[in-house]
């Protein structure tokens, strides 16, 4: 295929991909579609990559109507058919209350004290999808104003963005709260001037009074005094624990946690430096104050979060009423119970510390972090599917590893090439000698849906192959692509009988994978199992050398894997 022909092909596939996905083509999807249609292009992947990037940029700059017209005019493709194929996979979210086309603004606001996991992906994906549904915008905001108990990880800011991009989540604006401290200070000064908040110097005594439904002595001091004391806090006059700023609520509220909640506190950043601002600031806003201010200033219209935040919504309402700001619409969804995932950041940190060298990093495939799921071979579309299926229902929902694996299997099955692998660990594979007339060439399709894309494996009489040991216990087998063979386990022989598919069907011969010894490649498959990582050593057919790191494959009768490294050749078992 000439360069001009290649560019034309890439242009056509990119246009089709864009039309089928709401007007936006994606590099990975286009690459997968190209190689699926033309497996021979796998050898030209390096040459292909910049052309795909160029065409994706070109096509994405076109309107959806231009994309459809160009695809039909220049390539004669039935665009409607392509769109219809996509419709069954579309998940539809319920309408947002109080939503206006073009005016919806959502946000995803992670704390960068760790990477995100599949539970965090729910509000991120829902916020993005609703913003897109209403042609609005989404804000990414890092909430990092607790350098002591939730100390941010400097590397987490970029890692979270990488995970979001991989999930297909695109944000329109980005903010970091620790870089907005002066805004929080000026807003609090205004609240102090209005009498909505007060500086509390009473420590434990104030806590005791508030718990008994009584106002502390500093609550009704005049605004001038409050502002002066707040300036003292900012200047370092008070040490950690000696002063806080409280937002005035109702000291007799039936819920004690709503009574005059803390809006600012002092943190010793000499002892607990912030990774971005160091020890520049010692007075830090609490979650509810910072969130309220930023949600207003950033024009957030809809906040999607778990029902565990309902108390925070009540606290934040006091800030909105103080400044007479319009409140966002809050959608509180039920808890997502996650079974079979290792996600607790404190637990992951602990086991990585307690067992140094045993884990592969925050993207270890045993973890339920987004990075871990990506490394394990889970597709971003599969995570999106399960999240959108759960949606924003107010009741609790359950997601297990089995649920995610089932969804991922459906998506992988049409795209993952089939290769053969025989495990040798624990005697699971056995070496057998072929007894057959001359040489046979097995022509095996890489995928049932693409019978024209085949690889050829030549074996001759006297050659050795490996098969699963259990398959040597039956009298007859059908070797994939070769034919029917009688099993003579005592002599270690496989004796060719014929290549009749019909006979194999009538006789119920098991169709088994096999690997020729001469062209085999050593491979280790790592199987995540709870906190264990089980090693399965074996042999793969030589054709696997055509695939690079990150390639997703299905080993026949074994399971789906993703190549984790090429030298040495290591794959991770995604699921069966």
C-alpha cells in the first residue's frame, strides 16, 4: 500500500469513527479499526501513528455535517448504517432538573492526595456526560486545602488528569484551590463584615458550649474585632489550634455537626508543607467553605455527588444565604458498593509500605485504581458503560468485579486477536511429537469476524508441539487449524488422522490450542487474585512478536490478556 493509499484509508476510517461517535474521532479507536480491517498495517504502526493523529485533528475540526457529507461524497459510505450500529450501545441518562441548553456547568473536584479509583470515576463520568448532553461545560477542580490530614501528592495532579483523559472525560476549565487562597481570604473577610462568621479563640471551651447548644463568647463580637483577629491569624500571631473561624448557623440545631461549623483553621505548614505552596499559607479553608465559594465563582449549576454529602449541602447553604447567591441544583445519588476491588487509599499505601517491592506501583493490576484497571486491560468504554448503567439513581447499587468483567468481555471479544498459548507451570503443558505425512500448514484466522486475516504455522512430521496436559488424556483431539489427531500419550505422539471438521463435530473431539516448539516464545502471564499475583509460565506461538506493549489479545481457551512488557514478554490476565 502506497503512502497516498494509506493516507486515504486513514482519512476514511477517521471520518467513519467521528460520525459514529458524535463527531469526535479518537486516535486509539481509529488505530484499532485500521488494524482490524488491515492486519498487515500492524507492521507499519510507527509510520501509521502520526498520520492517524493528523487525520484525527483534521476531521475533528470539521462540523458533524461536514464529516457525514465528506464520508458519503468521497467514499460512498452509508453513514446512517454506521450510526444505527452505535445506537444499541448508547446509555441515556435521565434529564437534569432545572437544566437549560447551553447553560449547564458541572464539576469534578478530586482531592489530589491519591490517584482516582473506579468509585471516583462515577461523578467524573456523570458530570462530563451531563455537560455534554446539555452542550454546557465541565470544570476540573483540585480540592487540596488540607495539607495535614489529606496531604496532596504532587504527582497525583497529573496522574488524575491522565486517568480522566483515558476515560474520555474532557474538561473546559481547570482550577487548583491551593492557588486561590487570596480569593478565600477576601471572601471570608466579607462574611466577617456581614456578621455571617466569627473568629473563635475559645478552643475546647467553645466546642463544649456549642455541643450544649450555647453560643461561645466570641460569637457576637463586632465585625471590626473579627476582621482584626482574622488578620492576626493570617499574620501568624496564633498557632495551630489556637484560633478558628466558624460560620454562624444555629447553635441549637438538632444535628450537632451543623452547629457553627469551622470554615478556616490554622495548619503548621512548616511541619506539614503543601507540595505546591510550601509554607506560604498557614490559614486554610475547610472543605465546605472552599467548595461553596468556588462553586459560586465558577458558575456551577449542577453538583452531582453521593448522598453522603447531604450534610455538606446543608452546611454550604449557609454560605449561599449569607451572600445571597443562587444555589446550584444538587443531585445526590446512592452509594455504589464495590465488591472485589482494592481501592482504599490508606490500605493501598499501607500494604505498599509494609511489603516493599511486592507491588508494581499505583497502577498495580490488583488495585481498583483507574491506572490499575487500565494496566489490567479494562477498556475505558467498559467503565463508562457500568457507570452510566448505574446512573444517578437515589438508591444504593452494587458493582462487582464480575459485572465489570462481563461488560469488558463483550467489548473485547470483537476486537481482540486470538492467539494460542500453552501454560507449562505445574505440568499443565505437555510436549508431544507429531506423526503425519509430510508437512501441514495451519492457516488460522486472527479473529472469527475477519477470516481473511490469517497467520500461517508450518509443522512437519517429527516436529514437537506443546498442548495442555489435560487434553492428552482423551483419545482424539482436533488441533486448531491443523486437523484431527489420535492421542498416544504413552509414546508422546499425536498421530494425524484427517482434517474433517464434520468428523470432529460428530465425534465431539475437543478443539485445542497448540504451540510448535521450534517457533514458540516464552511468556509469563500474571493473574491478579486479591492481593496475590499468580505467575503462569508457558509458551505462545511466535506470531505474538507482532504485538507491542498494551496490545489486547485473547488466548484460545485461556482468557483475555494485555501485554505488559515485551522484553521479557509478560502479559496480564484481564479476565477469562
